[in-house]
C-alpha cells in the first residue's frame, strides 16, 4: 500500500519545553523603578527578557511544512539614548514575483510606565503598525511604541510564518545587554540542519528528543465505470529534536570600536543551515554542502549563467567600441568604462539578474547582477578570459555555511596579461581594476568559470590606499597663519573620496573643509576629480587666526596642525575580533613652518619611530630645526587589510605612543 506523504493531515502533540519562560504582561514595579542596568551602568537600554521559539508546522492548505517563529521581547529604556529601541522593524521575505511569501502575524505590543506609584500600560493600536516594501523581495512591519520616557518598559510579541525551510540566526548578543534569554528550536526528524557558532559568546544548548504522533489519510479510487473513492487512516510516530538555549546576564557588544566590517559577525549566536531532507518513502535530498555546489547551483540559473550566453544586444556597440584596438588591457578598460556609463546601478544588490541583461542594457539601469554580467559577457565576446565572481558585501556579513544566501553580490574578473585576475565592479563609477569599493572588500569571493566550476579568489588588493599631504605654513608677526596644502589621494582613498564628495558643489566642498579644519579657504583647485585611473590632487590656499596658541608671549604650535592624531581610536582593553581596515594603506605628511620675525625656536619634539610586530605596520616622525624654518615629516603605513585580534594590545599601544608623541608642541619664544 503506497503512502502519499503530501496528503498528510497532521495532528501533533508537542511536549512542553523545559525552561523558565515569562508570561506576556508580567511587569513588576521593581523593574520600572530601576534607573540603570546593574551589571552595565553605561547601557542605554537592556533586554529584560528575550524569547524565541522556532518550530516546523504542517500547513494543510499548502500540504507542506512551514517554519513558524514566535518572538517575545521585553526592553527596559533607561535614558533618551535608548529611545531608539522603542521602534521595532520586522523584516520578512515578500517577493513581487512568485507566490511563496512570508507572513508576519499576531503583533501585540504594550508600553509600561510608573505613574504616581502605579503601573500604567498603553496598548499599541493596529493603526500604528506600518507595512513597507523595502525592495523587490523584502518587506517590513514597523511600529514605534508611544509614550516613551526614561524608565519605560516596552513589550511586544509577534509570529513569522515562512514557507521556506530556513531557520533565522539565533542572536544571543546585541549592542545592549540581555538579562534573560530563552530560545528553542524544534525540528522534525525529516530535516537535518548543520549548526555553526558565530561570534565570541557561547550558550551551551540542552537537547532532548520529543515524540510526535502524526495521522494522515490515504486516498484511493477504484472501479472502472463507477469510480468510488475511499480513505484509510494511517498513524505513524516520528521524533523531533528540541534544542533549548538559556542564558542570563549576556553582556553587550558595543559597535563603537573602529574598523569593523560588520559587528554582527562577531556577536554571539548560532547559524542554522539545512543539510538534507528525507521524508517517508522518499529519497534523501541534499542541499548545497560545499561552495563548489553552491556556485554550480547559481551558475545553472536562467537568471545567471544563461544571461552570459546572450551577446547580440551589444554586438554593434562592442564592434564600434573596439575598432582598431588589439591590446587586451585597453580592451578591458574601454569595455569597463563603457558599461559603467551605459548601465547605471539602481541600488539593488543581487547575484541574480532583476530585469535581465537585455532589458537592463536597453533601459540603462539594473541591479548588480544585471550590470556585471553584461560586463563579463562583453569581455568574453572581446576574446578576453573573464568570469563572474560571487561575494558577500560587508553589510551582508561573512558567509559561514555554503549557501546561496551567503552571496548577495556579483562582480567581474578578467585575466591580466602578465599577472592573475583583475577584479572589476561596474556599479561603482569611480572604481578601477583591482580598486573595488569598500563594500566589496569582504574576505573571499567565489569565481565561476565558463564551465561552471568555481574557485576561491581574494577580494583585497595588494596596492596600498594612499594619502600624501604637503603643507607649507607661515606664522606672521601678528600671529595670523597662512598656508598652502597640496594633497594627493590614490587607491581606495581616492575612490571613497570621489564617491562621497564629487556630488557636492565646489562651494559646498569648500564649506565642508573650512568647518572640518577651522580655517578660511582663499583658493581651491582639484585635479583629476573624475579621472579614476589617476590620483586625485587638490591645492588649497588658506588662512586662519585659530591654528596656534599664544601664552605669556610664547607661541605654541601643533607640528602637524590639522593632521595631528589627538585620540587613540582603540578604547577597549581587549578585542576579540579583527581590526579590519579594508585594505593596506599608507599616509605621508610633510610640513614646513616659517616662524615670525623676532622669535626663536625654544623647543621642538624629538624624532620618533615605532613599529608593529611581524611587519604589520610602522610610523616614522622626523622633526628638523632649520633656524627660521621647521620641517616635520611623518610616514605611517599598515601592511595588511586585516589585523588579527591577537595583535590588538600592540596596536592599541602603537596608537597610544603616536598620540602621546604628537601632543608635544613646538614652542617659540621672543629673541
């Protein structure tokens, strides 16, 4: 007798999870009176309780499992800085195309305040819950709790129903502390998930096996002329694994430390990834378990690999573009620049085309896959060895598991004449080969060859990001200061500057520089503003009455003026995650100071140098006394994009020494 699993009617008995859960609405006067978080007085808010339960339920209408996640959270707000936690945004998958959508249901939310010694609660109305379509595939439910003040407690619960057999990350740690955490996942034996710890805070789970009773109805038809339908009830038992995570007093991991690609990569939690499924009377179905398999799966999609086969839509333009061009490097640059101008990025990232390459080319806009797959196709048609590269942008995080969702962006790689591959991203107008925007510089990418095979490829460049400043300053007899600054930016530094500032008018840019450096700009000139293959140069003529101090007839001067490093960027005593600069970098400063008549040099800082272990970086500081002039030169460089946390204490000491030495001023006294 054949059993038809997809006609199952489930009647499930679930054992109650063992743990300390809190009932919704259980708010104490003591909690409302609390003026600060006892274990972290700097916390602006805290999760008093954070609960999440994820389970698989069978939907009789769709005849398939869906993943149901129930959330219950209670947050205490201590001060105005914590008011932002009164706004909740629930993201869910809601594609414009297709019928498989997630649903957010059963939103319930209350605000609690202490008024005249009594607990007063206010209910969030359904009119205060807003639905937003964030992009073509993601939507959100957003609400802001009313009547928020210092000491308020907010509480809400909701449920997400998903037709996708995915378990969202379990996040233990946040930017505010968690007093009590209670998470559970309950997974039927038909689903096998891999689990991966992330971050540096761990919660030891408790696992137990639950027994479920499932009943279904088999349907039969018999008879040649008079067809009769009969049903037969069947009963089987299956097991499910209940995993419970319970923790108290989880410390916050603040995001105020510098040079972090994505702080969520390092906050404690668990990632789940579906490995395989095996339903009754069915074969094992494996899901992508290697990056090679993931890459092949993406490549075979009509919205990826198939798009690379089209070429007739650009052939005429390509022939005209490459007329009389034979040099491979020149071909690459011409095609790259043509695509950047021809198809503008619409702001959407994705590894699959949105409009399709033909339509994007015709309309002149598209998502990241539309644009960079056009680029790959044109490079290949020109006879160059070019391949798409899958990657995860920095805000998307680091993919821990081989999964299609681990990648969210695609760029291009083209083989160079005398070296390896050069990486190109035509969504960034100011990029150049191997000078990618910072959002792309996230560990490793996956390059897919024309036959579908893939290999790992480094995303960071061996080229330094550079800044060079030559500053000439004259201190006049009336203590007025005038000077000329010549600045040059190259590599990622130039790309980032152009991307951020080229949209500003010259007047707005001058105003921005005047506010930043506290000076008046008399003349401003920029060279190679839009020439992304050349360094960006600026000449700034300025004057100021606020660049020196005069005390008791003596003049005190910061040797580097507005290039002085006054603050150590690293505040914490320890750091468990890398320092991520994005790229190796170097900065040179050369300052020449002409002292006023009637003054002599009383003291100048000492020449100084310091290095990091294992040639990670170095800083040189040279000061010379040339009688009426003083020259100062500095050179600092970090030789690697990422510094391991094992070197953090050295890096903190390194910057501490730099700050300490640069506090020493030049002192001029009267002759």
